[in-house]
C-alpha cells in the first residue's frame, strides 16, 4: 500500500478581546496541531470524498479515511488572563485553510472549545479543537508542512 505522509503544522491564532484589551492577555501554551497522517494513494480508496482528522477539546483524536502518522495531533491550549473574575467566556474562531504554498489545501472547520470560566483571579485555560478536512476533489497533496492562521474572538458573557 502506497501512503504519503503529511506533516501538518500548527494553526496560529490571533485573538481579539472586548473592552480593556490592554489588560487582557492570551498566551499560547500549545498550538492546535493535526500532527502527521497519510492520505492513501491507493486507487481503490475513495479520494473523491472528504476525509477528516477531528481533534476535540479533551484531546481525543479521530481519523476518518486517513491514517495516523508518527507525529501526534493535539488540541490547542491557551492561558487567558486579565478577565473579570468568575465569568463565562464565549470563544469564536473563524474557519481556516492550511496550505503548503502550492497544491491542494486543507479546510479547518467546526472549532470547539471547553467553554472556559474565569477563576477568582480572572484567569482561565482555553482548550480548542477543530476538524481538518481534505478537499474531496481527488487531487494529490504534497508531502511536508502545512500551516495557516485564523482569528479568535473572546467575549465576556
């Protein structure tokens, strides 16, 4: 069986916060990563259907139509500081695209998070997961690293 391993690098998040943004900080502990995986080059497999890697906020990973490689996928982890104490935070993330600069791209959609609530000091840990999806166009993907950026908005509820 012929496989191509793709190492998908991290998504970088740009955070926007509500009022008093100068006092609020978002520190990346670990960026969301889909690790490495193989897209089968076997002509009997249906490459014309989208395949996915799903990373959940609890750090579970599910591969649908792809084979896990040696670099593990993992959730994104972010330390939020300077927010009001004991409040729920709503986090939204724009859908993104991962690219190697040429060739086919991956879509990154369906972001999920742990719905953080700040502690007495106004601090919370944010865990983010998402779904990486192939195009489903039966085109080849280049081996190597793919990366991209998305916007993240954090609001006090």
